[in-house]
């Protein structure tokens, strides 16, 4: 008979179906099992929608009484927009609940075990805990810090360079790495680039995955002094002229000119002013708070070098995606990702092969 890990792996597969559509909520999957048979499945499909446990119970092919429930994240024990899942589990007379990871949300953390066991329902935590926690790395961080989580993303040559020279678009990695970036763009609620990257690359900053509709989160253009106001026609940039143009924000700092902000507003551009000096730790912290207050809990910062260095210097990013082409050498005159050694190391990194390239992902620790 299949063991608990088998059913939790299926629950993880279901949870991933909510990729990019549940934020700021976590992705959660659930499986209902009786005598080694799956009799119900469910996942959290979208923010504000029914939780995975509720969908799973509703899908049951036979009465759920006495069955076991496998769920990737601890069931909620307080009534929010959709009711407490622990109450629904008890009402369905589930025999045992197997949980992947505890909910880091202080409102729920660890309470489900006490609530369920007080109602005669067995409860076991820690089934594939590492995998379950990794799936919701954004939620796990943001729900505790009450700030948007920032991840640095960059592609480098074997000698640590990100462009042949500043302001010149340089293809570093191949098609498989580019496709992988699209997957992560779909997950993060906002994507950011500096003004230099906008000018050199004219990026769309959307997620384009084969077989799926193009999607777009909030697009942040970092322009501390609002130099974009000096450009007569912003429509030459895709982020200001495509069908997602209303999702583009120009992020400026305390020192930016109010007149430039008015001029941009008259042209239909939306400005997000952060009341702190550009590049300061306070700037990044206020930006993360501002995003969180708008229910945007994640930022995928794609560069360029100035934006990446500023964020890292402020120790504002929690994660990093480092793509590398190990066979490409751009030489000593090319633009390095960092001034000196990389200012952080990875904690418990994951390494992925992407054709001839590789990608390292993980939580980062500053040196």
C-alpha cells in the first residue's frame, strides 16, 4: 500500500497548479485517501477562492467520514474570507490529517494540531516538509516580515560578467534558461528593472509560456530622478504601450523633481514615489512595505547592474536566481555583476541544469 509520502507528492503536484494565481496566499494541495485509494483531490486555485481542503472534500467520490486527509500546508484554524478549514475537516469526520509544513502565519502557526486533536482527529506534521516549504518560499517570508519579498535575478558569464559593456544588450544564456525565467515571472507579483535596462533592452517584462496566455504582474521601472520625463514619447518602450501598460509604475525617490512627476502623470504614466533617498536601506524597506500594503508580496528584480547592486548593498533581497553560462567568457573589459566579490552566499541552494547553462536559486546570506 502506498505510504504517506506518495500521497503528499500528489498533493504537491496539485498545489503547483495554483502557480502564479494564489498570491498573496500560498499554494496548497490536498488529497483524500481511504484504504490506500485516492477518493478526492483539491488545490487552492486563486486568491479569495476556496482553500484546497474544501475543494478536496467537495470532490470526494464517496462519503469522507473516516478517511485520511493529506495537505501540503497546515489547515487554517481561524475564519477568514472562506471559513476555517479545521472546522470543515471536523464536520466531515476525517480520521487523520497528514500535514506537509506548518503555516508560518502567526495567526495559524501550529494551532491546527491542537484544534484537530481536541476533536478526536489524528494529526501528523512533517511529511515531505522540505519540499512543501520550498514551494511557498515567498509566502513563508512575506507573511512574517509583512513586506514584499525581493529576489535578485541575473545571468552571468563564466567570468562573472552580465554584459559586454554598460548599456549594451548581451545574450548570456540560451533558450532553456529564458523559458525558466518566464516560469518565475509568472510566480512573482511584480517585476523590476532599472532605467538603463529599460533603455538598452526594451523588455516586455511579461510571462510568455508556450501553450498559455501571456500574463503580466506589476512592472516597476526604477528611475530615482524621473529622467523618463525628458523622453517625449514613452510609447517606444513596450511597458508603456502594450496591453498591460496600466500595470507599469515608475519608481522614484525622495530627491526626484515634482515637476517631472506631474509631466509624467500628464502623459498617463503612473509614478510610485518612495519618500527616502534612492538606494538607501530605508528606500528599499519603504518600497517593500508599500508593495505589501497593495497586496503585492513579491518582487523579481531583473537588473541591471545598478539596481542589483543597490538592492544588495541595502541587504534588501531575501533570495537570488543566478543563471550562468559556464562556457562564455566576456573578458576583463565587460560589465561585472558586482563591484568586487558577490556580496552574498546561498543558503541551502538548489542547482538546476538548463541545457548548456545552470541556475542556482536559494535564500541568501550577506557577507
